[in-house]
């Protein structure tokens, strides 16, 4: 038999954090949002003002990295000391409040009854 402890067994059901409490998939999502937004913004601004779209792309790459870091810090603050999947539930409940999505979570305040009432 093997007499050593498997150190990966405590991470089987969730992803390991990489930066500020964010997982790899969260960082990739933040990078896609930040780089997509900054590329569109800076390319349009530099194209309209100076007629130089490639210079706008160079600024967008640099700015996209800093925007991603800011978003990762903000997401890390939101996730701090919260259970796994907390912010996904908060986003789903926020979307339900705005009428954009139906939530799968039960939201009820008041006494519960275990019997059927008529």
C-alpha cells in the first residue's frame, strides 16, 4: 500500500486560485472583457482623432492589462471570505431583480410549513 498523502485531494471539487482569489477561468474572462473593451475604445479614438489605428492598438494592449488587474482586484474583494460560487449566485439574483433572468434560487421570507394548507 501507499503510505503518502495526496496533496491534490483537497482541490478535486474546485479550481485553485491564481491571483487575488481569482481562478484561471475568471482571469481569462476578465482578460477577454478588458482587452476587448480597450481595443475597441482605443482603436476608435486613435482612428478618429489621428487616423492611426495601430497606435491605438498598442495603447489598448497596455491599458487592457491594467484594466484586467483592476477588475481582478475588484472581483477578489467581492469574493473575499465568501463560499465557493458566491458571486455567481449574487449575479443571478441581481439579474432576477432587474427582470432579465429567472433565478433557480428560492427567495422567500417568512414562516414555512411542512403541512399542506388549503
